């Protein structure tokens, strides 16, 4: 059972993307347009766990080779970050120097979503891509591959 995933080929559509891709796209657009603020839904306090897709692939291969139990296994980092801290980290990666406003009229969702990764770690697997590095790599992909988003950002 994987946690929230991100990485190359993520869905950056502003209408259907999940939180990390949505924030990356919004913050990128704000920087490109010279905006001084980015609005974020909710309070910024909910905590979420994120796993790079390459780490999920690694975990799947590892589990195929080392696990045959019928019980499900959680795949994730076992650590979480607030939405506010995630936005700040994305801003750092993107180079956005503005501020964030939080629209508390929008839902926060569950206060915390973080998986217990004890079982997979006991088998010997741990993720290798930290959030900052994964965000950098994802942002590079976003800039180099998603020409539709590029055109929108600078129009």
C-alpha cells in the first residue's frame, strides 16, 4: 500500500492534481508571473507523507524478491510534513520568494496521513530519495517535459 506519490509524469492539471503537484504548479506560475503571494487551500497544518515514484518502483522490486506473505505492506517514508512546510520547500526549489496565504474556508482534509513502514524497513528496504532531492528532480522534469505548463506560465 503506497503513500502519496510524486515525481516525473505526475498530473499537474490544476483541476485534478493532488497536493504536491498542484502546489508545485501554482508556485511555479506565481514565480513566472512575478506574483508576490500564492493562495493555499486550508490552514497549512495537515501533515502528509510523500514518496517519490522511483522509490515505489524500488520497493516493488524489493518486495517481489523478499516478501511472500499474504498481509499487505505499507510503502512510504514513514515521515510526514505539514502542507505549509511542503509549500516552503517547493518555493525554495522553484526559487519563489513570495509569501503564502491560507484560505481557511477550504477543507484541510484529514489532520495527518502517515504510514507505518516498520514491516518493510524490518525486511531491509528504505527509500533513497529525500523530499528535497525528489522535488528538485520533479521540478526539472516539469520544466523540461511539460510544454503546456511552460506556455501557460509565461503567457
